[in-house]
């Protein structure tokens, strides 16, 4: 699972755009954290997002995009609509030549079909280095390469003035903030070996700066071959490798521009026909204490899970619909517990926190949480309560240890790391539930509760 900010960076879209697509039901998150409101996506959704962006970039309206995404639309019909757009663009001659090329690329992708992500990732140590760096703001995505070329020209002039030569390939620092659609701040750097007597102050008052980059103990690296437009797929593969191997990003990523012409090659060669090495500093994902007891804690331990099949059941309890922004769920439990015996429950030792992501009439980001107990079919519903039928599901089960104050940490780990480590795919319903048994003891460090996440 990927947080919305990381997913936005992978796809190179803004968080606002993902929210908008969610409201239009073009691309909805697979999970929304009920504690923080964070939205989570899956890597497989990148294919859908890339299709939306590609079709939108071709000039289709969002309504037309929705039609093209319709599963009932055949490949031939989809190809036909794209061919019509191709003819329309061709008629605009030089003004639309760049857009025409993107249509042709998209058509080739349709004919070739979707290819799985294959990552040959190297984990290596990057030594400390001294670099000369310059920054600029590009108006939009299409201006990134010209902006970097402008920075390179500026830096080359400074190198010549200081009688220095590039000591490394040119590389860009990637902004860690969520990706924007305009006013993109970028930084370009190149390694240098200072001559005797040169120091940082020599560049004061100039548009460039001298920086000493520290050693990076673990840098995950993946070489991108091909068109610059497909670079997001390389980052997606790199991110998938991190999740599979329990790593998380630990700093600013870098794009290294490699060329057969050597370290002094112009960026237009690297940007079109050369290679780009995507580098991300990583560290092992830390497992929060809330997912294991003191006796079970081991450094680097993967969270223990089990897979269970639970048949459909009926539950009665008190419902809340919202985002839990003011801690409404704990308050609701405070109301339900004094009345917990009003329904004729099947098992007096077990209660549930049912979380439904699909709620008719709910606003974007809202979910339904039902504090409930399991009941038999022939059951009356007490005043102020609701009845919910939970379908049969296969679940992956995680254990939360300790007090409820750290429950948010457990959910964050489950959806950001645990599910990826387990190699499971979340069910389209995005249903999960908390199961409270006799092991649950509020306020105790020895307390346990179980989190069931529906999977395919």
C-alpha cells in the first residue's frame, strides 16, 4: 500500500488531482486511514492512473476518459477512438506534432498490452562528495528538460571560471514534497574536485552554491532505459522493490544522467537517448512496538500474520459515518459499551469494530464504523442501533499489542508495509474490522486486539 503523497510522486501528479479523480470515481483509494485521513493506493492502480493521464493528455475530456475506462468497451472500440483523435491531431500539422507523437506512443502501448514491472535493483553505498549546484523553477512538466539544460549551461560557465571539470555525471535532486503540476522547483548538481585554495566562499554572490553531500550508506538504484515519459514506471518498480524488501525512503532521491559521451555530456543526450539512474536513499522499515509484545520484539522482525476464512455473519451495534477527525469512534464505544448486552449476542466474549469504506451518500474520505456484536438471524434491533450483514471473506489477521493510543501506528504499518510484506491483495470492498476478545484490556500494555483485513 502507498500513501497518497508517495503515490502522487510516483505518478508525477498532484495530491489535489488524486482527490479530484476520487470524487469523480475515476480512481479511488483502496483504503482511507480512519485515524489520520491518509489515503492509500496500490501499485496496480498506477496502470489505471497512467491511462487516465495519457487519455487526458491526448485531449479527451474526463467524461470521455470515464467512457474509455469502461470495462464493457472493447479494445477495438478504444483503439478506434484513439485513431480518430490521431486524425484530428494530424490535421493541425506543426502546432500539434508533439501531441500526435504521444498518441502514437499510446496506441503502441495498447497493441502491446500491459507488461509487468521488472526491477533489477542494486543497493549500494554512495561516498561523500563535493558538488556545485544550481536551482530553478520550471513552469510545468514540459519545461523540466529545458530548465535543466539552462542550469547545466550556468554551471558549466561557473566550472570554466573556476578552472574545474565535472568529476561525476550530472544529476538532479528530486523534491520530497508532493508533486505539483506547475512552478516545479528543481536542482541540478555535478561533482567537483576542488583545487588547492578553493573554498565555499568563492561562490558567494553567484547563482550557484557549493555543497558537501554526506555519504549515503544504502542507496537503492535502478537504471531506466528508454523514453523519458516512461520514467514513472521505473520509479514504481523501485518503490515496489522497497516494499517487498522492507525498506523506506530516507532522504532526497536523485536522477543520475548517464551518457556514452562521458560526464560532460549535455542533458539532451541523457534525456532522450541516454540512461537515467534513479537513486533513492533507503533504510529498513521500523516496526512499531504496537505490533509485537515485549517478549516477541526482535530487531528487523517481520510482523506475524495468519490467513483465515470467516463465513458471513450478522452484527448489531451503533453506527458512525465520518472521518473520525475529532475522535468520534472512541466516544461511540463509550456509548455502546453500557448497552452492549441489549442485542442477544452469540459470543459474550467477542465484539467488533466494523469498517465499511463503501457508504452510499457519504462524502469523499468518509467511512462507516460500527461498534457491534455478532447476533443470530432472528433478532430485534434496539433503538438507536443498526444491523449490518458482513459477507464471507478471506482475511489476513494482524495483532495489535498494548494500549489503544498506538492503534494508529499499527494501522499505518499494516497498510504501508505489512500487506506488501505478506504479498496479499486487498479486497475491492476495502473492508476491515477490529476483533475484541477476552485478551483485550483497555489501558494495559498486555492488551491484544486483532485487525482483520479482507483480501482476495
